[in-house]
């Protein structure tokens, strides 16, 4: 779903985009990290996470993962994982392909790398171009990377589960008694993780600094800011966002991904995946999925069979065979991922293990709360089209049919945010001034309504929000008139 | 940090003897404290697991072994409470209460204790078996001979920099606290130290263990406060990697009311909670200010009805049912103004003796029944403050019999709209669980005990 | 953000123009600030593209890096930056005044006053936005461990002479800016949004152009429309009319204008290097110079609007009178500057990469104390800020209705007058709580005694009114008293101090009936925290003494060694 083009056609271009300097830097760094048959990357993995004897330079296996189409690549990746685990040797899977079922639609995921260690553990590797200076890095960007990686971890766990049952398919039982069971049962899936990389890495790299990004979209880490719920997915949509962390905009895509064309269809890459490349558009791809729709609720996912709390907690909890301690793993999949960034001001890599158990648990719960994408499509008016060649007013009406809740955080994350902001401002929505502002104001939702209440022209004086507003107005007026010190 | 072995499956064999389990844990802790070779011992204590009892016992045994000690607590109320407990257990024990030079620096009840000496100067208390004070006051003590032993109470609520200020005063220490309660915080920017072992804004225990990873770590495995209906939920939601159990079975406690239900929402939720231990009184979805008048009134009505219906609580403590009186009920809120509004509403109903306070101030306290105004009720947004795991944990773990939560509908959608987007700082030990996740987990359980409040 | 601030934001949104959040200026502004507008290369950590810098509004100095990945060109830029910045900083070093400082006497261990000097003024650095502050920190970090050829003849890729020193100063300024209320290094967006509310979110207020548009809008015009134009409007070529304040640039600028210009520059340079003879070289030199001028012009075109905006922001701020306590806090900044001047002069090594445990704890203690101090001082200086505290129940204003003289018990009774104040505010007065008022710049304290009941009718009214409907009221046992809107409540206070030494209070030290006063529940001055151990006495709980404290002098501590460098320093 070309949201940038859509925004352009709506007359509210976003300013999203990526500097070619950042783009080149990101690619150059990743290839440097993976050069020499991955020797440096494996050394870093071993140094941070162990996994067996120290890798001998030049001895690592780097299997060829090329195949026709995403499904072919998924199959090739699974074979490589199986062989590497059986071989018990350091193996670098460069851009493997994984899949997860998102609300009934398969999403293809492409991590930067997966390392298989001699002890049989699988580690997700994320390579980012923001710096690690004196051992610390931008926490918002690391958070985005962790959420993104958690999706890969979940997808890998499904592979592990299938392998453990002789490849009987995704519905196979999960011997580890953990995650995969939940997701299979609940039909959870990921969502546009494929998109993530671009958001997290690309925009990060060149985002005009978090601050300005608000305006210009390059958003360091859109995800952190903005709830997917925001746009596409109905007001109370099941938080698509979190899942797709950096995901690109649930919005439009959600809405009509499935309806108009399959989600994969409009991705930039023919196979529906966005490599890791930092292209801004890429993000639109499968992000779609996520957009969850409104209908979640108790009915959607009754309490899981395996514990008092539906899905999330229990499955992740200390069930036997489940997650172990900090360095734990589920099946052979490490719950810590390896984050690789440039060290200080150089082009040398630095690595840090990031524990993603929390992000994984949250993602799993979000996935379990997603309904099928078809259900979202069903709530939209028939004939809805987002053809960017239609006139702006017609397009605008189409976009408006998709429920969206604008908040300023969206500006950093979504190409359509400026369009939504315009609508929100025109309607005088309080949230266009910031989510926090609404906290004290209860059911008041618009600027005019609130000011009228403050002036005493409207509102129930017994409503604490109204009475507090009136006192605030009186105190403010007194102070501006030169009140007591 | 290592994680203890997984707990036994929930269908524990009937041979599980909570008293024996807890006794073994206590013995091991005291052994390490009195005879161990490590400079520190850390004890995690879930809600109501007997932390204060342990502190008093450890202090008395150290003193009896001829090893004078200092005790560090975090608030003056905690210090006074400890001194009173020590004197109650052992009226002969010479105890010093080191206090500030402010007006009214300590509880007047201490004046009635003959063997408790009070002073603002540490030198005046030299030679006493036990000297107790707050971390803040200890931080100003200089030029004294270090103590051989210390007990640091509520160590998870103590900041690393506060420990730095007092650690020079003792050779070795027993650190006791509840990792599930509210974390300490800083009011100024401290991000640049995140991930450092000695991050001054982290908890004292985090720093201690980062620098001394081999210290023995113990856990009190049994909650004597939480009933069998509450322990699994609180344990699963807030202590997923360090589970605990209730010391009592479902049959050990009961809550009955002499006056039958009038069929109203408050009465029905009371009956639900009396039977199941949990009740959710759900108001229609609506965005409200913090002091939502309807929710506040609903809380007050539930309390009023709890008192009016002649409640009686039976427990392992006594064979006779104890009347459910005002002092056995508490109301918990997230914000001070909410507490004040509830007090006002209670006063309007003629209720004055029920404790109404925020989670911060309810930490460490215990009641038969609690009524909680859910932190997310009616909110248009879910901030980190409202999602903080410790806040919900404190509110959901103060009761011996039942907990009734009053809340607007729509919390789950609100959570879905505000997914967990926490920043991640490299090198920081991940604290479990995630507030977003814990809120979802608790709510999923509460929903099973839902009673809608129909508008009158 | 208090509800009062939010109300200002709503008023701004409705009117299309900014509304005041303060009646005075809460930060000291130097008469001669140094403004720095930096730009950075996308994707690189700390690779500058250029900057405008200077103290003269009309004549900034333009510095550019024609090829940001070229280490030599970058060093040349940093060297020029040092040429501008260090003389400015050093120009404040010699003008000093006598001052006293409390120190611990190493022999007696007692706190004693020591005569010392304090710089009469300090250099002040102003950048456009918070990202600029972050960039100053990053530049400081990237430079302070560099070694010059003089320091270390064997250093690979030695830095120009004054660059490491510049790194230390920028590091100091970046670190000081984390202290609440400090003013050595300020971001214009922070300054403006502290004093005005606009009809945008605080996130959008990080855009200097948009923020200023709301504030500068003349009466009768729409600041909102001007802000929208500042944010989004592009020319026919797709370039933003109002470039972002940086240091990051707009991707469209990078891709459409900057990248081709840098490419032309690179081509000209390699052609020059390959020149066959002097004549050809002369011609090629001219084309290289032209390529450099083109990049200069591009950088100037993206920084100049921001440069002008920063100065216009200063104009706007100077329409507000300086808050009295801002001068006190600036004195703290002068101490900070003087202290660093002395450390540099004493030949101390650069600030370590990571603070040790004691330093970190001391810094946090300072910041928390300054935060509390700032909040108190801003309220005392500004009725609009105090209004927010009153609304929150943390202060109350009212008229004294009655004063009854009473005395303390004991051998020498002291005055303890009971003062009754009528207030419409709703402070959180728990029994026995202390309150403070400002008396000739000092805080006079009093203790809350009780609420007085004026007459029966009103008392009963109050009792009925105090239910949940009063909302934000945090009053405890007295929830019912005088909560009505009209007359307010009567608060009885016992004044405790600042009345002189005698039995009778000094003249003017006791409030009188009819006085209009404002009492706060927060203290006006902050107490010091506990004294922490010296770093070499770091206890076992915190890892023991840090390595640097035990390294024999002479050997550079590990925290100070230069960063590793590679031949291709950046990618």
C-alpha cells in the first residue's frame, strides 16, 4: 500500500524519506559486519552469548539460502537450520526467510541474520547503523530493534517446534511447552515485521533527529511513538502497533490490504518482503496485516487452556520446559538477540545481547488479540478504493472511512499522519494537542467544548473536570492580571 | 542472577506443608546471616510472606549472639513499626531509635518503651544491641565505628545512591525486600547511567547483585496474607520467575455476611468477592477525570455495604469468625486526589475509620478486604505511571480475604491502544513482568468476576 | 504540564496565536551569547556537515565540510570551530570577583570557608533545539580523547592542536545542561516553549520555525497557518521553504541538492589530484573552489533561516523581565564555568567516558536538588507558575483575617502568633503540615493548626459540599470545611520563625490583618543530601574503588585512552 503516494495525492505529503547518505552507510556497515564469511559476526556472537567453542576464523558455514519465491526461501531456511543444528558447527544464515501467520495471512520476515551455534542454539542478529557509544545506545531505537527482533524470535520458535515434530507443519505440537503452542492455537502471527527493518534502521539512520522527526517523519523509531491503533485499526484496534513495531503504519494497509489486493501484492519487493533495506516505502508492505481490527475482546481468545491467564503470561511463565533464566531459550531459540552497531565514532562493530523476553511476551499477546484481516475489510464500505489517481476529495472520503485516532506521536511513524492531523485539528480534537492533555479532562474531547466549560458556558459544574477547569481559568486570569506572588 | 527452578505444578501434592517450607527458608536465611561467609545475603519476600517477622527474628538472633547491628529502613513509619515489633517480641532488648532533628521525629508510642533510647545523634546510641533509623538519616552519620552487621529493610525500594551513602557503616548485611512493589525513581535525568552496575537511580539490590553476583539469594516461598484465591494470580502476574504459594488453603478462610444481598451492583460484587476472593464492579465505559464521581461513589457504596452487611471473616488465626470492621478494610487508589475524593464520599456516607490511601502508602500494609479504584479506570490514555507493575501489584496484594476492583469498562481496549513501547537501555537487567502484560493478565482474571453496575 | 498550562494551549489553539505560560523570563540570558547552528551528515555518528556560529547576529561565521567523510576536512572544520569557540570561552576566564567556597579541611575534616575567585560572567551557548544540545555532547565526546601530534607524536591521525580542548569544553557544557535550571547551554525551542504555549503538541514544538511562527504572529493573523507553512511548505523543486533546525537535514535536500554537489566536489578534487601540469591544475583548482562554494552556499541556505530564528527567539524572550531567582541560578552556572576553567588550567585529564559510582551519585543528587529548587523558585518568581501550584493544592493565597499572639512554652517563651487566612484555594493541608511564605527573600515557616469555622451556616454548607464532586481536593479530615466556591475556607496557622530573638517579634515579621499572602507547602530552599564517600572509598556494595582511582599517577587511566581509529574513519 503506497501510503507516501496516497498522502501526496491527499495533499498532505509526509516528508518521509531517507537520505541516500544514511542508506549507503547502513548497507556498507552491514556488509562490513558480515564480511569474511561472517567471522567477525560469529566472534561477537560467541563473545556476548557463548554457544560453544570459539569460532575458528574461516571455518564458519554460510549456507546458500537463495530460492524461488518467499515460500521457497522459507523452506530453504528451514533446511539450513536443521542441517546447521545437526552439524553442531558455527553457521551464519545471511538474510534467512521466516514466516508467521498474521491474522490468517502469512507474513514473511527477513532478519538480518540468524546464527546457529555448536550447542544448537539459534540467535537472531540485528544490525543497525545507529552508534553504540561507550556501551550505550539510543534507548528508543534499541527498543524498536528489540520489538522487531522479538517477532523473529517467535517465528523461529515455530520453526523449532515444527522441526521437533519432524516437520509436521505449523500446527504440530510444541514439545517445549511454550510459545509456539500459544500462537498456533490462537492463530497469531506477526505482522509486517518485514517492514520493520526499514523503519527501524532506515529511518533511524537518517531521521533528522528524533525531535524534528516528529515533523518530518523520518522518525527515529516511529513505532515507539505511535499506536497503530491510531490509524487503520479502529479506535480500539488491537494494537497493531506494538507488534509491528516499527511497522509501518497499520493504516491504510490494514484497511484494504486484504480487501483490494493481497497484502503481499503491493510490497515493493516482488516477493512481498522488504529486505532489510532502509527504504521508506518498503515499510508499507506487509505491515498491513497488523492493523488489527476492532473486534477483539474476551470472545476472541478465551482463556487459554494452559493457565489462568489467557495466553501471554502463563505460556511465558515458568512452566516446565518453558523459558529459563535471562539467557534462556525456547526450544533452541535464544531469548536474547544480538544487536550489532557501529562502535563509538568508527566503522568497527560493537555488539550487545538484548533480552527480548518482554517484547516477545507482549507481541504474543497482541497477536493473539488480532482478528482476521478479512474481518477488518468486512467493516469497510463496499467499493472502497485507495487508488492514488482518484481525486483528492474522493480519496479523502475513502481514507476517512477507515477509523483512525490521530495523536502527535503518529507524525514520526506514519506517512498519513499529516492528513490525519489536519482532520483532527479541523474537528478540534484535544488529542491533536497531545495525549497527555486529555488525562485531566475526562469526557471533554474538543477544544471548543473544553474552553466553553472553562468559561462557564457549558458543562456540568459537578463534573470534577469542569470544576477544575473553571478554577484553573480563574487562577490563570488572576495571575495574568498581576495577582499575588 | 539465577532463576530458581520452576515451581511445582499447580496441582501440588497434598503433602505440601507451607509452614515447613517457610521454616526451611527462614532457617537457611538465618544460617547464612549468622554463619555464612558472604558479606551480603539477599532475601526476596513476596507480599505477606513474613518479611517483618524475619527482620525482627534476625535482629534478635544477631543481638543474642553478641553481634550488635544497625537496621536501615526507608521511611520513619517503617522504622517506628520495626522498633515497636522488636520491643513487643523482646521488651528487654536495648534498642536505639536514631531520628532526625525535625519536630515530632518519631512515633510517640516509642516513649512508652523503657528499653528504647531515642536520639538524633548516633554517638548517644553507641553500645546498644540494635540501632534503627532511616536510610536518609544514616546517610548523615559520620565518624562512628562501623557496625559488624546491618539489616537493610525494603531494599528494593531503596535507591542505589542511598546504599552508597550508608554502606561504609557496616561490614556485612542482610538485604530484605519485595521485588514486586514500586521501584524507586529519580526526579531528574539519570538515563546516562542506565546499564551501569552502580546506576544511582537503580534499586540498591540491583547494584549490590551486579557487583556481587555470588551472594546467596533466598526467597520466602509462602504468602501468609494472600488467600489461596489470590496467590496464584499475584504470583503468575507479578512474580513469573519467582513464584510463591499461599500458606492457607481455600477451606481455611471464609467471608460471610449476615445481611443478604439487596440485588444491587455493590452487594452482588461483595458476594462474588466473598465467594471467589475477587470482584470486579464494572461501570459503563466512559472517559472521566481521575476523580470520576460515579466511580468514587461506587467505591464508597461498596465500603458502606461491606460495613452494613455484618461481615465476618473466618481464618486460620482464630476458630471464631472475626467481625469485618472498618479497620479491616482499606481503599487503594493510584492518585492522592482520588484518595481524597473517596474519603470525602465515605464521609458523606458516614464512614470515617476506613483507610484510604495511594499504592505508595499502602505498601507493606494488610487488611481483610480491599476496595481498589483501578488505575486505568476511565482514562483516555495509559501512561507508564498507570501501567507500572508495582502499583497494580501493591493494590492487588493487600488483602487476606477479598479484593474488589471498581473500574470503568474498556480497560482492555485501552491497553490495546497503548501497546508496550518501552525504550530499552543496553546492559540493564530486564525487570519482569512488563506492566502492559501484567495489566492484561490481571484483567483477564478479574473479568471472570465481573458484576456490571447498572445506573440507578 | 498543569491544567493551567493546558488551558493556555487550548486558548492558543482556539485563537491561532501563542499564549503566555510565564510572566517573567525564567532563564538568564547573556548579553553576548554564542549561537551555534550545526548540521550533521545523515547516517554518521557525529560527522558534521557545517555550522553557522558567532556572537554577532548580522555576521555569523559559516563553516562547512565539503566531504564529510574526509577525516582531514572534518579536522579542519573542528579546528575552525575551536578557533571561534575557544577564544569566546576564554574571554570570560579572566574577569573574576572574590568569593567564598566551603571546603572540607583535609587536616581537621571540618567544613571551612575558603577565599577563592569566581568568574564575573560566563560564556553562554545557544543552539536551536534539543537535538542540537545532544549534538554538542556528541561532538564533545568525539573530540576530547583525540590526541594531538604534540601530545603524542606517534598518534595515528593526530588531531589539530585545540580540538581535544574544545571537546572537553563542549562535554562540560553538555553535561551542565542536564542540571535543571542551568543556562550555560540552552536550546531555543526549550526556552520558547517554557514561556509560551502554542496550539500544537509539545512534540511539534520541537520545530523551531513552527514554534516561533505561533509566538510571533501579529494580532489578527494566524500563527497556526504560519506554523503549518514553516513545517511543510516546499518550493517547486520539493525543498522545504523553512529548513529543519537540524542538526539533521531534510532527506530531499540530501538527495536532490547535497549529494550531487558533493559528487561534483569529489570529482573536482580527484581531477585536481590527477592534473598533469600547473596550468591544468590552476583551472581545476578553480573548479574545485567553485564546487566548495556551491556546498558553502547550500549549507548557508539551510542554516541561515534557523540562525535568524534563534535570534528572533532571543528577541521574544527579552520582552519578558528576568525572574529574580534566575540570577541566583546563573551564579551556579558561573561556579560551574569557573570550576572547569580551573580543572583545565590545572592540567587535569579529560572527563572520563563513564562516571564512577560516587560521581554519578553526586551528579544525580545535584540534579534532583536543583530540580526541586527550580520548581520552588519559578513559583516564587512568577504568579502564573504559582497559580499552577495553587491549583494542585501545593500552595494557597489569601487575606489575613485575624492574628492572635501566643507564645511557646518553656523558660524563655517565644512568639508563636496564630494567623488566620481566608483562602479560596484548596491546599492539601494534613494536620501539622508546615507551610512557608517569602519574607524579605527568606522563607518564614508556619504550621497548619486547623480550619476555622466562621459561622454556623457556612460551616454546614461546607460539610455538605465536600463530597467527591470537589474532585481534585486532597484535603484530609477536613474535607467538608469551607469547600464552597464563594468565601473559601479559613486556615489557622502558627508562625514558627523569622521573628527575631526577643520575646516580642521584630517589626514587620508577623502578618497583619488585611495582608494578602501566599503560602506554599513546598520548601523554598533545598537541604543538602548525605555526604557520599570519596571515590577511593567506594564500598564493596558498589564494586569498591574504581580502577582509575587506584591507577598509579602517570599512566593514563583506561577511561581516558584515545578511541580506536581505522584508516577509513567513517564509512
